C-alpha cells in the first residue's frame, strides 16, 4: 500500500518499475479512464466512495501493467 503522494509519484515515475508479485509499470490514468477505474474501485471498496467529497483535488488512480520480456 502506498502511504503518501510521494510514494505514488515514485511509483508512477516514467522510468520506475515496481514489483507486486510480478514486475509492473504504473501509469496515471486520466479522464474517462480514470473515472471508470475510480468508480470500479469505490464499488468494491465502499470506504473510498466518500473520499472525493472530502477534498478539492482529483484523487489519482494508477493503471498497473505487467512488464514482460
């Protein structure tokens, strides 16, 4: 679990890789893609649904993609 925006920024840095069982690359989702991912996440983890109403910023969402090869 990422516990700070610094951790999120590090995870999504262009040249960074992370490992979550397998090597992955994280890309910040934007626009409709971000909204769809957030809605799916909030539907599964209902405790997150109210977060957007508690802030003026857009809560970032990262798309994680396995790195192959």
